[in-house]
C-alpha cells in the first residue's frame, strides 16, 4: 500500500513542470522511491532537509520515506495545511 501511494505521489509531482533545482531533485528522488530505491533516497534526505527545510517538495519526500504510517500521515496533513498552494 505504501509503495502504491508513493508511486501515485511520484506521478503527480512528475507531471508538473518547474525550474527550481530542489524540485527537480525531489522528482528524481520520488521516482527512485517508486523504483524501490528507498534506502538511497533516505541517505540523501538529510542534506535536502538541511538545505531546503521549508520546501514543500522536500517535506513530501520526507513523508514518503517515513516508515511509520501514522507519522507519515501527520506529515502529509502538515504539508497540506502549511503549503496549500504548492504542487
């Protein structure tokens, strides 16, 4: 189920076009998650979170790789509440 949600989120984010570097990185990492490369993404996430702590895409990526479903849902809710106009 978690992988299905990750794939759906990945497809939604990949359909939007943006020129921001971190957005492109997030799209690449979401695609990696969809392909099962979660550990690789987890290793890159701390750097993204440090560099772009308030970017909604980075926050979404963080939520996607959280293993605790309840924590992930809370993170998704926060993203929707704090960044209602984001992709």
